[in-house]
C-alpha cells in the first residue's frame, strides 16, 4: 500500500528510513538531528564519496529501524535518472532483508 503522509519520517512507524544524501556525503540539518536522536554516529556516513543513485544501508538497526542513505544530490542538482536508480537499487537491497514491510522516505529529488 502507498501512503503519503505529511509528517516527520522519524516519527513514522517503519522498518527502514531513507535519508537523502549528497555526493559529498552531506545531509540537511533536519535529517542530521533525526539521526542524532537515533544515536547514529556521523562517521558512518558523513563526508564519504557517493555517486548519484547510490544506496547504502547501514548494517545495524537503530530502534528496530534500518537506515538507508540515498544519494540524490550532486552539489545543488538532482536528476530523474538518479531517483529511478535509487528506487531500483533500494528494491534490490530490500529483497535481501527479509523483514522489511514499511519504508519511510521523503520525496527524493525535490
């Protein structure tokens, strides 16, 4: 089922959170604050090299949630192909994780 909510993704019950990240490994302050509340260390994701369309799922759950970083932005631009690639790669990775039923994600590429 597809539900579109106007809510903070950190407040939504889910199995995995998708966090948009730039090619330089930066995220917005609101996502940084949410990750800090989940005790996600910045050294797991910050300032690593990413390419548009990359998806990285952290191996450890935090509060029973997986955290996925999806590279949506190169400097200040995004691209339609990157968003489609994220969807494809996320689907491939989620088939390996048996217990994923609910995904919380902001609108990517906006």
